[in-house]
C-alpha cells in the first residue's frame, strides 16, 4: 500500500521501496529507489528547507525543495521515516 505526503504543489508517494515526487506544474515525476534516497534539512528561522531526491556523495540531486513550518515538518519526518525504514530493511544493492 502506498503512502503519500502532500505539500503545496508536491505529492510524494512512497510505494514499497520507491519514492516518487510529483509536482503540479510538471508533467514528469522523479523516481528514487530508497537505497539512493538523499534528504537534506536546513532550519531557516521558524521554518525548514528540505531537499529530497537522489543522494550522491553527501549531495541531493534532482528531486524537490520544500519549505515547511514546524507542524508540516513533523508530518514530513513521520513520512520520511517510513522511507528510511524501507531503505534500512534490506541490503543496499550498490556496494
């Protein structure tokens, strides 16, 4: 069963071990296997800037930038914890 996180113009869908990022203004979506998932969080005053996409060498590539308040960030943390649990539950396919 897929799990969704909706924020502004974005819908993030976790379906098993694949995270898909949809944007209202874009006909395409980004798909990231959880083994390659990258997330960067930067507090900005009372808000958080979150970048989510493919992780590579401590960077987040492609994906999306989301800005959220504390309540939205807590919802995001609960959602992304599911992706991290899916990532950590199986061996990494890339050694």
